[in-house]
C-alpha cells in the first residue's frame, strides 16, 4: 500500500468519519521563517504524498494563506490547484479541508465571505455538496466523496458562509452537533494535553455518529512554541497509535510538524494488524 493513495485500500462503503486520518494544523506554514507561527516543515504537495488527508487552510480576504501576523504569497488558487491535481492523479482519494478566516481581528467577515465564495464558485464542481436535512444527516461514504474536496467552514454559522446559492459546499465547524473537537492549544500542561488527546480517541471508539477532530498541536505556556510541543507530543502519540492497533478508533489527528513516520502510523490504524 502506498501512502499517496492509501484510501484506495479502504472499503468504499466506509463512512468518512470512521476513518483514522492524518491531518495538519496551519497547513501552509512550511515557508514561514517566524518560529512562533511556523507549524509545518513539509509543503502541501509533500503532505499529500505521505498520506495527509486533512488540511487546515487559513486564508485572508485577499485569498492568500496566513497564520496570524505571518502573511504568505501563496494564493488560494495555488492551494486548490495543487489539491485538484493530486485528486486527478489519485481519483479514489478525497481531501478534507477546514477553511478559516486568517485575520485574527475577525473584523472583516463580510468581505472575507464574499471573497471566499467567489473562489469556491470557481471550483464548485470539485467540492462535495453536503445534505442539508439535519433530521436525516449522515456522513458520506468513501465512494460518495472519491475525487472530491470535503469542506468544513469556520465563519460564525449565522453568516451561512457554508452555502453557495442552494448548495451546501461546506459543513459548519462551530456549533455543530456532528463534530467532537479537542483543541486545547493555549499553553496546556503537557500531561493534560496528552490526556485530552487520549480521551478524544477513546470516545471515538464508543460514539459512532460524530466526526472526531483531535489536535495534537499546541503553543504558548511554559513550552512557548509549536515546535517544542511537537517534539514532546508527536513521538508520544506514535507510541499511543502503536498500542491501539486493532481497536475501532476514528477521527482526524491534527499535527504540527507531521512527517512520514507519523502519517504512516496513523494510516495503519485503518487496517487490521
């Protein structure tokens, strides 16, 4: 099995929220030269090739990638085109993305919404369209999303940025009863953070109708920087995944400074040992 197309080895009738998916936090920061804002060493293309299937995409209203005060020259077109070229090469894969306004002031949601929807309109055929009836909501299967971008959107739900005309191109990230989120990022004590990671995964074995999103990433506090947290947590989670082989775990494991060893260990949990 190749990490570049590992989803092709999964059952096509498997619902996507029951996969165990390697993901990245602040995906587009490999070129960032500011330690506090740099959270990745691998490019988007490199992450795709090692099996990462969840991407945290932070865009400003100018439709360029950013992480707080660090603003890149990487356009939304470059990001989407890279993903779509990959899906064209590997049509049985799908890509889960989180789209968020990268302006920390959060004072331009109207302008951001218009810019984002203009961009989504250009790529609309590439996105999976979610069902809108919450009474009968179910997550799609791998067969239903093959070759597609599956989006989560982070604007205030009241703005309905997740709608483009009558089509729901994204699922709201916030206030979503179908999502179980662990994102203890702001200076957590190391043991507390690791316990939160373990709890999210343990819950995924018991609750079968939610998408579990589990951030391995953190910053601030005594450890101060994302790379220091990653040095501690990444290796510990790899050991945890080795111990959990064969268990019915599910969800997205969202890393800073992911590498091939980490991605491979996450992917392995989708298959019987």
